[in-house]
C-alpha cells in the first residue's frame, strides 16, 4: 500500500518559522501515477522551480516569504490523505472511506513523530475529517480564530505530554490573500 512520506524541511528542527516548529497540511495529490515519495518529489520540484503550483506559492506568500528555497526547508508538509485521490478528473474528490480512516491514524502518528508546535490545515474538507480535538472529545467543540469568525477554527491535541495547536483554514484557491495572510500571522502569534 502506498503512503506518501511527508516533506521534512532540513531546517524544521533547528530554525522553523519564528522559532516554532510548524507543520502544514493540504488535502490530497492528484496525478496519473502514485508513489511513496510523491510529496517529497513535489516539494523538491517547487523549490527548484521545475513546477509552479499556486497552492504552494500562496502558502509561502502568506508567511511573508518570496523564495521557495528559503521557506519550504523550515516546515513539515504533508497532505491529509495518505495516497493520491486519483487522476485529473478526481482532483476535487473526497478520499475513500479507507483513505480517510488511514488518514486519521496517520495524522496523529505524524504529530507524535515530528512534534510540531502548530499545525495549519489548509483545507476545510480535511479539517472536517480530522480526528477529534481534545476540546471536541470533552464536548467543548473547537475555538474560533477570531471572535467574529466562524470559518477558521482551532483546537488542540495532547500527544505524549506536548500540547499541539491545530488550526483549520481554507484551501488557498479562491481565498482572500489578505485574510489568509492575517490568519497565518495570528496563528504564528497565538
């Protein structure tokens, strides 16, 4: 079975972003063929300029960087689904029930393994499929990023004695750049 390896930036542990270890999460890859190194290959192609994918450029820009080679080495990146969703005609599809079940276990395993301080999930679809946050398990639900906002949510996962804050934003496609940049800034300051 294929399971995409996450991109682990070489500066993630020592520099991170603003002194914080940050993991970024998308929803899925789509392509004609799949493989375990799909995510790693994708980010490497973004960094070296072989591929220009607006999803990656927008996220980089939200953090105030203008160079992929300076930004992506500082973070962990993975898609929520552990394998691709299918070809171009499946680009916007949900994962199968099996993929989503595997994704929930993998998400917690990756948090445990890489111990980020903060996780930013750039997909409302993926956010709705995450395992329950600690707050949801106790019936408190999740928190709003800002008092007047109902779209951007956050909660926590206590893993091995570490409290990891997880934030749910929307996918960059069609999102207001200024709103997303403001959200990322708020998350880093949180």
